[in-house]
């Protein structure tokens, strides 16, 4: 049983507070109450008895930064990952999976005012097809929970799977043999910054993207990764802490492929792809079930995940997306799969006539739909809307406005991100008069 002690030091030292965690907040933190004070305690489970010694204020909430588990809750399970409780990647591995699903279903139901089921992820370890590993003077791994300046050194990430261990071992050998400098996150100094590992879970293809500051990469780099399908060196010239950069060189294939049912998608270091391939298949099926008519608009289309899949099933698909590189990838994906879906660069603020589509799919970023788009939908009144959302809060705010002309006919959750508090939702809406 992993029992957390101190998470990290900063925060106000205060008289200790002790009690029983009564539930989880939307962010997946244990809720501890005493009088009218509420403290949120990371990595705890309902039923845990905890003693909190320090906390800090974040966005009007009190978050425990130093606490002791006095008596573990009987519902706890053994996390599969030895770094759980320190690593900032996962928050809920100590909860039984059914409990994680119940938490997500109740969060979604609360925001939507409906009873919503959550479809479990087909795999809860080895499911992630992408991890962004920090290469820092404090460690090679993920950021320590609650910090930006420190990384927890890891040998492998069980949420990604065994290949991560192989890549990290080769990376450490390369660093040691060549005497390369790691990044100091506090001082913004050093050469190596990130390694991003991506894997086609249904194709077995592997991409390794090493992100550095400007400098010289030893020629021996590819010798350490003969097992990678695609090996990249990218340069982030800025101080901004991002895990991508300008492509400097690549070895092997420029892309890796992922297959979702009968559709093949190309993945490039600088393009987004749904991070849980097994569950992405369920996401596509849920969306397909809700499509009506023939003409479909895939808005916020990214690399064409929905559009290409639906075009393969005979729908006439157009896609709109603001990122030109994603549009290029979407059109490549359409071509690769022999479908005639058309993707173009465009903004949600200027989407043209929506009344010509039978179904409009929207999959916006966390901020939700732009108010101009909501007004446009209400004006053009396409018969059917499918709203795919990764943020229940903005989803519920947007649905409230759309309810002026639309009724929710179907809503389901999907667990794309096991062990995290996040939940995806697919909502089907029809115009009132249809
Ligand atoms: C949640 S992702 C959806 C990706 C896609 N549906 C998929 O599954 O691969 C949101 C997408 O919206 C795009 N986006 C962000 N702001 C936008 C805007 N103002 N207009 C159009 N697209 C936008 C992003 O570039 C991103 O590709």
C-alpha cells in the first residue's frame, strides 16, 4: 500500500488539521472539512484519515502540501506505478477503477443535470500513446506533483507501457556516453529539454522526439535508438517550457501510423492525436451512432480523426480547423485512406453557412465554443449537433445557451484518461422542431 507522507514543502505551516476524506473534488483531490474550512488533499481516497500539516492557497482553494495518512481507506488499491504519489502525471491510481468511473460519471451528471454513464477505457495501464518526459538536472521523468521546477526520475511509465523503459534506458546511455547537459528548469539553462515518446498501439510503430535548446547534437544519436520507427531532433529556441520545437533532423520514417478500426492516421511530432488509442475507437463509434443525414461538418477537426473515419463510412465530410499544419495532416489522412473528405483552414468565428450540413460535429478546446459560433449555430439551425467535450464545465455552459433551440437527446462519458480526473463527453442534440 503506497502511503503518502509529504507531497512537497512550500505552503503555510499551520496548526494541523485531522479528519476523514469525505469525497473527491472536481480536480480529483480528497475533500477534508473542519468547521467551515475545506482543504483539498492530493492522492487521497474517500475514507482515508489524514493529518494535514501545511497547505497553500491556489485559485481560492486550500491545497495540502504536507500531510500524513493516518489510516488508509478500505477502498484503496495498490497503484501499479512505483512513482505514484510523487509524480504529477496521475492522481487516482490508488482508487479502484470502478470508483474512478463513478467519480467521473457523477461529475459529468452534476454538470449536465442528467444521469450520464461513463464508458470504461478498454485498458487502464499501457493505454497512453504519448508521454512528454522532462529531461532536467533534477531528474528524467514527469514533474513532481505541485511543482514546475523539479522532476521525478523514472525508469518507465506504466501508463504508457514497457517501450517507455527501453527509450529512457537508451536515452540515459546516450547522455552518459556523450556527456550531455540536462536542463536546469529554474535557470533556463542546459541543452536537453524533453523527450516525447509516441507509439501506435495498433501498429507497434514508435516515434522518439528529442527536444533540445540550440546546440550540437552528437552524430551518434541515432545509434542509440535503432528500434524507433521515426526518430526526431527538434529545437526549442525560446525559454518557454514546451515539449516541441522546430524540426532540425529526422531519421527513419517522417511519420508513425496509428490504426483505429479500418482507418490509418499519420502522426507527426508537431501534430495532436487522441492519446488513448483503444478508447479513441469507442469515441469514434459513439460519434458515428449520432450522425444523421449525409452532409457532415467536422469543426475543430484537428488531424481529421472524426472526419476521415466518417468519410470512410460514406458520409460527405468537410472539416474546419485553425491550425494549418493539422489541416495538412487531415488532408494527408484523407488521401491515405482513399476518402474525399475536404479539410480547410478556418476559425470557429467564421465558419460560413451551417444550414447546409445535416450534422455539425464540434470538438472545441477546453475553453468551449466561441460565443460567435453559438450565435451562428442558433441562426443557421443545422438539424443535428454532436458536441464532443473534454471540459464538463464549458460544455454545460454552452449547452445552456444552445437549449434555446436544441434538446439534448443523448449524452455519454468516455474515460480517455484513466487515473486522472478528466472525462470526455459526447452529446447529441437535435433542433426542437425535428
Ligand atoms: C480538442 S482538439 C480536437 C481535435 C480533433 N477533433 C481530433 O480528435 O483530433 C481542438 C482543435 O481545435 C482547434 N482550434 C482551436 N481554436 C480554434 C478556432 N478558433 N477555430 C477552429 N479551430 C480551433 C485546435 O487546433 C485543435 O485541433
